[in-house]
C-alpha cells in the first residue's frame, strides 16, 4: 500500500483526503476564517504596508475580500482557466500571474492551513480531472501540463490523474454488496462527467473494468449564468442601445457574459473591454443602467451576486417559486422567480447534459436496463430538472446519491493506495 493523498480540485470547492490501509479521512484546514474540510476554490490578494502581498485561499480569501472592499484582488473558480489557451496570465497588482502561479498559491495556502496534518514527505498524489474540461475550446493537454507544473513546484514526486467520476464511483463501490455495473454522474461547477464501470470482487479484492466515459463542459455555473442573464442583465443594460453617428446599435452582449460568470469579473475589471464599456455611457440611451453595471463591477459585487443566485437556485430545488434578493440592484434586485421559468432558461444546458448521457450509453452499447446502480454526486444533482433526466430512464431503487463534497477526494485517496493504480489513471 502506498501512502496517498487525494486532491479534488474543483471549480467551486476543493477537498483533500488521505488514505491509510483502506481508511480515509478528509484533511482539515484552519485558516483565519475558521476550520473547514471543503475549501472554496478562491484566492484573494491584499497588498500590505511593506508592499508584499498577503494571499489567502478558500473561505479566508472571501473574508479578506469582504473586509477590504476595493483594496483586494479576488479570484474564484480558477479551475475554469486551466484548459484555456487564451488565458496566459492575469495582472495582480501589476504582477503577471499565470494559471500555474495561481494553482501553486492555492495549494500552498492549503498546506499552510493544514499545518501538522500535511504529510512531511509527500508521497503519491492522485488528482481528479474532468472527462471534459470547461471552456469553449478546452485544451486537455495544456490543462494537465499546467496542473503538473504547479504541483511539482510543491514537491510532489509521484502525481497521477484520475477521472473525477471514476473516483466517485470507486468511493461508492465500497458499499456494494454484489458485483454491479455502475453509472456515475458527477455534476461539478463547470463540467458534467459520466463514467460507466463494472465492479467485481475477486478473492475479496475490488476490481473494476471501465466501460466508457463521456463529459460536457456544462454544469452548475451555467445554470447560475442563466439566472443572471434573465434576472439581472436586463436591469443593467442588456438589450439597450447606444448612438454611433446616425445609427443605433445594441450594447454588445459580451459584456454581460463577463458579469454572468463572476469568476471572470476580476479579469474583466482590469480589461480594455471594461474601459470601452465606460465610454459607452456618454452615448447610451439608458446611461443609468450602464452606470449601475459599472458600479457593480467597480465595487466587486460579483461574490454577493453569486451568493444571491445560489440561494435562489437552492430554494427552487424544493419550491415552485422563490425570491431573488440582490440589494445592490436596488428595487430591481427583488423579484419572484418561478421554477418553471428557471427550467425553461436552462433547457439548452439540460439538453447537452442529457446528450452526454446518451453518448456514453450509445458508445458502449449499454441499455438502461443493464445498469445496476446510478450514483449522482455534486450539488447540481439536487436540481429537480436534472434528477428527472435519470428518474425517467432508471428505476428509483437504482438511483443513489450522497457524499456530494467528499466522494471524489476520498475515492482518489483510495485509488492512490492501490498497486494497480496505472489501470485507474487517465
């Protein structure tokens, strides 16, 4: 058995777990924001009086950002940049910072927060990776190259990559009482991934035969974007016009894509595109709306918006309608949203999620009736419209869920202990 550390580097949350002799435990992190075992995948940077930067991660990054409005650089969902060739670096207080720098800083802060629990001599590190990385044209090789560079800087000598749904499946399979064909659907912040695996026990040892995988760069963040695009963006100028000589043109929709994906807001704030938006105010037909948009960006309201959207989405999982409440928008920031409307907004995303499910079943020639268990993991699995995709195909007693935050990290750690790890790596 190899001493192993599993790292679920997620779009929204990140978790680490260690394994020893088949037993796993989540790593606990003690930061200025308290103790957690699931860390928000976020970073904040604050320039101190001696001109050095104080970097915080997770909930501590959020706390530093809230306590120092306007003075703090905040980034979250940094994983979404991993596979993008367009993202070369961002400026943090005039310092060019690459994805590798950001990931290294994030993990280094986790190491500091873990204290004595962090292994003194890092052994095998097993890192989760999506079947399909997020982004319009994701470069998988580039993402893994960036992962490897960042993690090798921290002294890990033995790094392996395992599909996230495979790790979740392995965690789930520990409770199987008999051989089974298992479909795992892992709904992250940026991606939805499927793995179809046959689990069998031979002489008491769990063995697995991967049957197929599929994935799509659509998940919970896209649902959030739909809410922002339909509830918030019309209040800050989307669809309005500006004057250009003797013509009226619509304010470019690309500005609102930036606002809808708040992990990009801190980059948008320092871009030429944002400066161009400010110039449009002088010729806009609704300058008040664009000024509100600019104020929201200048005052770093992306994270409060994220919280409001998350609360609404959670409420709509159990109610037919719920209140959206985002005070920085003023009176326009309080609206009743119906679940039926939300499901209509996310219909294109649901179609792509279901299409990826069709793909793994068709490519492996596996009928729904041949699947013994379906394991749903990730927060988006609670969305009723998502669950219906599975309840309409599989009997209710086959569908299970649980361990939404820990299943991947603990599965990675368990795989890391095995001497046949090469059979599990992607």
